């Protein structure tokens, strides 16, 4: 995680990083005597495209 910097805590086992294009979230959960983590990286460009497509679909459905 040091490539992203320290991140912002969003709970005891959650960190969030905000980048210019992507943003990332890391969540850890206790599993027995260890922690298991999941890192998700999201593309802001892709999220914006998906939101625009969903908005266009709603608009088309409302026009019918």
C-alpha cells in the first residue's frame, strides 16, 4: 500500500485513497488468527461513463 501513501481511514479496518483518475479502497476482516484483505481499484472515467449510460437509459424509459 505504500505506493498509494497512507490513505484515509474509514473505519478500524478500512482505508481509502483518492487519485486523480482512480480511487481505491482496502478492507480487512478478521479470519481466525489473521486478517484477510481486499483491495478494490475504481476508474473514475469508467464510473462516469456507466452513470451517464444509466441516466440515458432512465431518460429513454421515461420518454416512453
